[in-house]
C-alpha cells in the first residue's frame, strides 16, 4: 500500500487542517509527493513540514490567479500533476433562512466552492491530457445532495460542483482522466463550530449515523481518497462516494436554529 502512489504528484487545496490535511497525509503515506495549497500560512507550512518532501503554496481559492499559480508552480517544480483534490471552501456564513440570504452569500460560496475547483481543473487539464492520466477528486456534501435547510448557498455551490464533476468525467474520460466526488462526514474545525453553534442538532445527527460516530479525516476519509487517486480506480469516474458512516442512506435531520 505504501507504494500505490509512488512517483505521483498531488495537489490538495485547503490541506492545512481538517479533511484536506487528512487526505494529504494519506496520499503522502501512499507514496505521493504532496503540494499543500492553503490560505493560512501557519497551518499550511506546518502541514508541509510534517510530510517529507511536501511543499506549501500559499493559496486563496477565491482568487483565480492564485489557484492557477498553485497548479502552474506545481508543474514547474515537479514536471507533472497527477492528482488534484479540490477540498478548500471559504469560511461559511451562519445558517439562515433562504429568504434572508444576500447575493453576497451566494457569490462567495460559488467563488470559493465552485469556481475555485473549476479554475484548478482547467489549469491541470493540459498536463493530465498530455500524460493520458489524471485523478480529480472534488469534495462535496450531503447538505447539497439532500437539500438541507438554511445552508442554501453552500448546497447550491456543492451541487453545482457535483454536476461539473460528472460533466468533466464524461468529457475527459477519453484522456485517461477520472473525475469523482467525495462527500465526507468527519470531525473538522467546521464541524466543531457547528457542534458549538447547535449542540442538540449535532447530537441528533450522530444518533442517526448508522455507525454511531463522526469520522476521522485521515483514518476514515483519507483512505477513500487514496483509492480514488490510484490505478485501482482507473475504471471509476463520475461517481459520488459517501464516506459518512452511512448517514446518507436514510438521511439525517439537519435543523440548526435560525431566526
């Protein structure tokens, strides 16, 4: 298993903490050279320092120039980019009723949650096409799949990304590029903020999880990403995988308090 991604180069956005960091660690453990594309310089550098051969690239995913630069700098440094993981998402707005949402909420969500992934995919495409090999993993959410209330901007951006991913899977399959979606459920700083904001709802979600616990970013999510990034997934594209302990099977009750 430690050699499954040997000689592969992976770029993971938002890899300074949470799910992005968990995925980066597992990709590295599987033999890949990892680029940490992260907005927070402290967590980004710390993540890279903890992985031998990893590189930190300061990246604000809401800025097209920085996203493209992260891809181009990866190609310049390593000569290839085999695995692209679009995980980063800008800090969200508090839950709110749809009628109270401002245009700015949707603009921020789509810039950071949809366009950022598209910019990275478009920048990585040429190299992947030339090598006739590529793995793109886009992180989406059960919130969008099930249309959970009070997070409309997040839901819409993530479902837009799912649609884009399936279209890319269809169009780019002939180039040996596999594009898949991963919907995770794990303990992250974002989850901790939600649990603090809505402890009753968080407890109810956990009760409805068939496995009875919230996943670990590295142990429970990272391994799925390694599989999707590997040669073993060469015939798998356009799929949505739910690494959430089974929460998606019958759905869960998402009802944080709003005014």
